[in-house]
C-alpha cells in the first residue's frame, strides 16, 4: 500500500508540474496571470479529438496541430487583449478569465459533453514495480514532465530567445536598453505557456475524458502549485508539485478521493496566511514593501 502511494504520489506530482509549468512561465516572464490557462488546456484536448475523429488525421499530426493552435491562441490573446491593458493586474485577470469562460462555454454550447470525448493513450499496457502495477501512460507522463523541465532549463540558459526571456524576467528596463522588445517577448511567453498547457493536456487527458469542467480544475491546480512554490520560481514549482501531489495521493488513498481538490485549496489558504509570496518567490513580502 505504501509503495503504491509513493509511486502514484510521484506520478501525481509529475502531472501537477506539467499543468503548472506553462502558467508559471508566462507569469514569470510577462507578469501576466493567464486565467484562461485552463480553457487552453481544454481547447487543445477538444481540437485534438476533432482532428482525429472528425477529420481522420494521423494522431501525431493532430497533436502537433493542436499544440500549434494553442500557441497561436496564446499569441493572439496577448496582442488583442493583454497589450491593451498591460500593467493593470486586475484587468488582466478579469479579461483572461472572461476569455477562458467564453472558450469553455463555447464548447458546451456546441454540445461537447459526455464520455465519448477521449484521447488514445500513447502507450498501452502496464509494468510491475514491486507488487504495484503502473500503466505505461502514467510512466510516459512522468518522463515527459522530467524531460520538459530539463528542456526549459536548457532553453532558457542556452538559446537567444531563452536568454531574452530571463532578461525581461529579471529586469525589464535594463533589457530594453539592450534592444530587447518586451512586447514581443511577452507575446512569446504567452504562446509558450499555451503550448505547454497543450502538451500537458495531450499527455494527461488519455487517462480520462475531455470535459469542459476540467478547465476549472486545471486552473485551480496550476494556481495552487504556483502560489505555494512562488510565482515565477521554477524550483518552487517543482517543490510545490511534490508537496501537493503527495498530499493529494495520501488524501485519496487514506481518506476520500473527492477530497483531493480540497488539498489544493487548503494549500493556497495556508501559504497566503503564512508566506503570501510563496516558498521560493522573489516577490517582496508586505513588510518589505511598506
């Protein structure tokens, strides 16, 4: 029982890390809290299903097109909405949340509800770890989470665009003096964040069904991980994913599965009371700002 809890706790932590990486990347670079993030997750899942089942395209091609469309959606969101209200944090939250609601309700309006909306697994079958059987799709999710984290580290430390991302995140004014276009980088961060949300959706959704309501759960989990770890901190995201992931798994195994979402909400409440900036955030605490 304990071995199974530890294994599935690690897998759940990987899922949370995948879900939060895109949200954290966008906020860390552009400072925009993209509350349409959950809807992008749902959007990519449904678009993959449409291309696969309605158009009959190869699965790999469906995946690539969905990731590209999600990235374009993030890019358009920045240029058509965020650019006009940039710097007004409350307006950014309200605008992106409203956009997210519109996207999800649009799918509901066209009757994208029910259990038939599913994506095929990348790998079928299972392996035994001790006396615990784990399906290959979950192993694949854990590997993708680790691989994507390493990719983001290499991308932000060893590519021109990645270094521009870090420059804007660290000091926008200094970056501007070196000729870095903050609006272009901000738009790219939204596109990258949306693309990461699509990757997360495509590897996680085969475990269940694609549901409009799933967008809200994804947004809450992403917020919980980012708030606990500290918005903008990749290390914080990874630590928070482990803490919340194992807490949810222990709750599901030893209490009730439907209480798992409460773990995320309780984690948000505790961190906001004890350390509002998060465990590893570079944001100043209240007493430092006044």
